[in-house]
């Protein structure tokens, strides 16, 4: 008989599981607490259960875990990149971004941005959207992660973290809204079992409209970030082919609908590319956008992805220089736009925004910070 994997089941699903094996419903609530709050993944250690129940659980179920292959730590800012192996041998990466490295400058202190320990989690193995600036595209799309694999990135990261993880961002490998059900199930578990409030969880999308509209209709409490990068249709299409399927006008209508229904301010993510989206007219478009939709702008550095051998548009992308970035930030703020400027956390270990890719093993550019030994036991 195949065992049921309990990691990734919500409280109500665990209640249903224990009912199916002839146990009272409250045992499901206890299981939920053991797995996610106490972080125990061995039935013999669940001491509130009788010996017979622990034996029954061992016969009928398992609590699988990701295998941590490698942890790399940046020498410059202590960002950590975690390489996990899944049960089928495929690999994903997560990133721990320590306090005071997520943003450049002090402008974010009003929202406690610089005191956070943030975990960036993946939702797919690879990604099908082929954004020009993102290394994950080089992997292609292999599969969605299960809710358990998403949640377990947080659990395993807690084991290696020096401090409590305060925030979760779904900004790693993959498009979260293409794996909607598993992502939202993971959010429910993280917010109720792992006690990281929904307001401290951000789901980032390249602009998958059906998912945005579903989040709006369901009044989701998590934060929404939209990977925008241009308000010029032609430029955005060259950067993000998804713009052909979901054009800007339709995307912004969906985001506006999301704000109307949830009253949550949206974050627009914007990488500044020299000569492509850093022109005076681009800045004016951003100002008009924030007048239409209450929102924040995250200015994100463009990080080198030469290690994947980029071609076409990707090979021609160049970051705007620092002087131009500062000019744009100043102009936006002068027009009462809320702007955060992200730092390049973990760039020396290819852990910065847009750099995650495990389509092939490559040596660390900073091998002294590499820990090639597995830190956690593999799943049984």
C-alpha cells in the first residue's frame, strides 16, 4: 500500500486523512501542529499520540523532506543560496536574504523593510515564460512543485538560518500563478502552521491574468507584486513574451480590479535597462500608472546572466547606469511615487534576482563560501 505524504496537507486535509484511517478529527489538528509548528517529521517523536497510533501512522503515511545538496553564502552580504534535490532527482534553489541587504538606502525603514530576513522560494522546476532577463528560462519548464515542496523550502531554510525568517517572497524559480492551487495551499500552511502572517508573504507574477483575477475574487490577503519592466507594449513584449498573450492594457485592468476588491497596494517591479525603459517618457508612464493604481515601485538592478549563454534580446540587455537610476528615482519621488531601490543581494553566488538556474552544475564564483556537503538527511 502506498503511503500518504502528509507534508503539504492543510489542517482540513489532515483532519480528513485521520478520519480515513479511523481516528477522531482532532488528531488531524494535532498532526498539523506537530508537522508545521513543532516541525517534527518522525511519527515516533509525536509524543501526544499513543504508541498504537504512532505505529498506524508509520504504516499508512510519511512526511517527506527536501534534500539540501548545497548551501552557499555570499562573502559580501551573507545572502545564502540553498540548492535542494526533489524526490525525483530534479533540483531547485531558494535564497535567504538577510536584514539590511534587501534594499539600498534608508527609504524603506518606514515599512521595516531593512530589518527582515526574507526567504525567496521557488514554485516550479524551471519556468515556461522565457523572460529575457531571467536565467531560470534556460531550464525550460519541467514541472510544478507540490504544496509540500514549497512549504518544505521554508522548513528546511529555518534549519540553516541564523535568525527567524520573517518574510516569504514567491520570486524564485517559476511563475507562481501558473501553479495557483499549490501556491495558495502553501500560503495557507505557512500563515497558519508556520506562523508567518499573510501580510508578510508576497506573490510575484510576470502578469498571469487569470491568477491575478482569481486572487482578487478570493480576496487573498497576501501581497501582490507584478513584474512590469516596461509600459511600452513593444518593449515589454521583447522582454517578456507573455505580453503577447496578456497585453498591458488587459494586465493593468486586472491589477486595478485586484486593488478595488482587496484594497491592497500592488508593487510593480521594474528593472532599468539602458535605452529600453529608462527614457523620460518611460518615467512619465510610471507616474501616470501610480496615479491610476495605488502602488509602489521596486527598482531592481539587472544582474549578469552570461553564465547561461544568453542569445537574442537577452544578450543585448545592458543595465542603466547608476547616475540614470538615481535621476529616475528622484523624479519619481518628486512626483510622490513610493519607490524602493533593491540591492544586488547575493550576486557573487548567482543568487540575485533573475539569476536562479540549475539546468547544469556550475562552479561557484566564490568557492570559499560553498558548502558542498549535504546539511540535512535525505528523505526516506
